């Protein structure tokens, strides 16, 4: 073999073949890595009493990064072709929950197929995927009819998830699909009308809520009404955030988390541990990281080449904003407590995988 032929099949040629699969969006990847690193740092402190949890989360993150890379290399056209099937499977699994689902803590949300899976998590991805495909596929449909069909597609899984009951996940799926409908061109007048209708219907919806849901709303209004029960977690989280001050107590020096005053300190309430140890300055750094992640997602949305890509990227980007806002808001006591993790920070493999799959399609 000649030298020229060897060069043609050498490292340069190999790099040329691999380069399309190794290319990543550097700003987006940097935001994710920074958030994951912050999450591991905080989790190490928050889970000091839970041996093995840090190592397990590290494994979750490595798996999530691998899955993200694989899915990121799937052409959008492939996702678009299978969007309806993914949505159909998700709805079928939600229906199966009522027939053969596994109950935990009074709620039937899981299916056991060797391992326990939560089908409602699938809908966080399947819902925006389906609606983005629908608006792309039926772009010529009359506007009012398209929004009506999209609303029905959205409300079906939301109703099934609420029935489990799982109000927090139902609201997240509703938000994921709602963002697609808004980005598809829903007028501000219609949006304002829907918001007003929802606000006026709140008194009618109150009797339909489960007891634990009503308790969460009442705890938001006055957590001191049950300081050792329903309001304990919120009150202790507020103490942790306030005691962090401007610069924080230092990594692994927080007392609220270390002494066990925060029962969910490694999952939904991990922000309170972070705030106590890194203070207001650290909170601002974390908010900047989320801001840059959302900003990059909006830039990708603006530059998308098709309606499907634009709607999907925009909805996924706003989902990250919703997750961060709701989690920090519930820990800070400005929204009711719901089961929403802090993206890439909270412990949990399912949420990490779902968010990773979402971000790789922006």
C-alpha cells in the first residue's frame, strides 16, 4: 500500500467519519456539565447520611450523558415519524396503570416490568413531541380546529395522570403541551381568556382536589398552622435559605441538612441545602446557569429549520424554565409543594434521564 493510500485511510480520514457524531453544541453542553457538577457537589453534602447515593447519582449522570449523545444523533425526521407512536404507547401505558399498576403511598403511578417504571414521565417527552408533529403535519388545518384537536390530545393524558393521582406531573405535562400550542400561534386574547377561565374556576375545582392537595395549598398560605407536620419541610427550608446569608456557611458546613432537619434534602428540597452552603451569591450563580441554558435553547429555537424542530425546541426550553422556577419557588415558599426536581441537581435517575432526553432534542 502506498503512503498516500495509507494517509487516506489514516487518522484524518477516521476523524472525518467520526466528526459528525462527535459534534456537540458547546454552549449547551457547557451549561449541562456545570449544572451536573454543581448537583454532584451539593448531593455529596446533602446525602452524607445515605451511603452510596452519590456514587449512584454519578452513574445515573454518566448513563444520561451517553443516552443524550445517542439520541442527539438521531435525525429530527426519525423522531417526527415516530412521534404519534410514542404518544400512543405513552397513553396505553397510562391506561395500563389503572389495570395492573403498582400502588405506593396511596397512589397508583407505576408499572412493574422487571423494574418499576412511571409512564407519566414518558409523557413529559411524548406530549410536546406529539403536538409538534401534529402542528407540522396539519399546518393547513383551520386554526380553531387545529387548536381544538391539540387540546384534546393534551387533556387526555393529563386527565389520566391526575386520576392516579399525581397533580404535579399532570401540571408539568399540561405545561409541556401548552407551550407547543402557544408557540404554534395561539393568540394572546385566547390565552388571556383561558387564564381568566382557569382563575374563575378555581373555587369549583377546590372540592375536586384530594385531601393531600388541599393541605399543600393551605400549607403555602400558612405553613405555621402545622409547624411539626405538613409545614415542617417548608419552614425548615426557609430557615436553611435564610441562614445562608450572602456568602453561605461553606460546603458541607450547613446545619439544616447535616443535622437532618430537611427530610427531602437530596431530592426535591436540595436547593435549600445549596442555598445554606453557598448563600445568595451561590444562588445567583445557579440562576445565571439556568438563564444561560434557557437562552441557548431559545437561540436554537429561533434558528430551527422546520416547524416541528422549532415547536419542540421551544417547548423543551420552556420546560426547563418551568422545572427550575417551580422547584425553587416551592422550596422558597411561593408556590405549593409538588414533586418537581431541580434540573440536573436533584437526586433521581428517572428525572435525570427524562431531562437529558429533552435537552438533547433542543
